C-alpha cells in the first residue's frame, strides 16, 4: 500500500479567490474524484484551520495499492482537470509518498 500526501500554499487573489477559497475548491473537487478514479482506495482533503505565513492551506492524504496505481491516478483525465487549477493558483507544493 502507498500513502500519497500533498500540501499546497495558494496565491491569495489568484483567479479572484482567497487562499481559503482555493483550499475549499480543491477539497471539493479532489474528494469528488473518489468513485470516478478507480485507483483511489481512500482520500481525505483538509483545509488549514489556522492559516499562517509559513503554513500550507490544504493537505491531501490518499491511499493507493502501489506506485503504479498512483501513476494511473495522476494521468487520469478527471485528476488532470483538477491539477490544471492547481497550476494556476499554487504558490508552493510539498509531497511525500511512502509504503506502509
């Protein structure tokens, strides 16, 4: 099993939305991928309740069978549509993948 964790900091004002609005948009659209992208075993998206200058705005914690399944998720058209939004509004991104 593979855990895939990503954190984002968004650009305040990009696409006329605040960092919190971007985080809420991402939460809604990523969680909507469950049941659409068959490789997702579990997915949780959190919006930071205590934003700070050094913090991240949102976090994704997801589970996949293995790295191949994660790879299929990344290229799935539904994920690509959400990822396109990230590219427009993301200031900083950090990620980690680990087996468990």
